[in-house]
C-alpha cells in the first residue's frame, strides 16, 4: 500500500517542477506590490477548491495581509462588490474551461485590477483571456479514474501557501504580527510564552 503514496509524492513532485519559476516570481512581485499599495488579494474558486482558497485567505489574514475568498458562484449575485480598483484576483480552475469562471472573468475584464489564473491546462479559454497564467502539468489525479480533484487541489494548496510565505518574506513580516492576530489555541499559548526570533 505504501507504493500508492510513493507514486502520489512522485506525481506531486513532477507537477511542482513543471512550474515556470519566472512566472511564479512575477506572481509574487504582483502580490507584494498589491499589498504594499494598500489593496488586497482575492482568490476565487468552486467545488473542492473552496477550502483551498479559504486556507490561503486565513494564512494571509493571520499575517496581517488583506485577502478575501470570493466564491465564483456568489460573485455574480452581488459579491463582486468586494473587488476594488488595484486589487489582485487569482482564479482557480483545473481545466480553465469552467463556465462560471469564464463568465466571471468576462465580467471583470473592464475593471482596473490585476488578474491571475492558476490552472493545469496550458491551452484553455481562460489562458487565452488571462495573460498572467501559472500552469502546472499534472500527470494523474491519484484516484481510480483520474477524474476526482485530489492531486490538483493539493497542488493548489502547496502553490498558494508558498505564495503566502514568499509575500511574507519579501515584506519582512515578523512573528509579532502573527502573534497579534493569533492569540488563541495552542499556537497562541506557545507564542505568549516564548520569544521567537525569525
């Protein structure tokens, strides 16, 4: 049974190494510029990408950086109002063909925002609409039929958490800011007792 996990880790490793580091660096730079200018980073997704987006938003907020999760379906029912000029919006869609995501991108085309796509399809409707596209090449989802969003959502989580860490590093965010925003639970208890140098 351990072979399954070994193959899974190999698949994830191959996908991460398929990422164009120059493109990821540009995403980091755009994100840092957005936060420095007093604007926010918005992530939008559907289905199994929802908790991934929420994890990204939670990590950003705990470090004192402005972020928001915009559910792709709710966006067209008034929630697009959260998007302001100067914000950065990241659209998550594996295929780049999800009807709701394509519709949302069309609606946002005339807004003064920076838009990014996180996807696994290098030739899709959204890669043609969004010049800033971070594409990973995924060999298999890791399920019985290569259809369930398993490895793709795991990779989205890895990439977005990596983005948070790179933004924090570039902005030289200190542990005191995290401590201020995370007073509860075991982490809060640890931070209240220890002086952490980082």
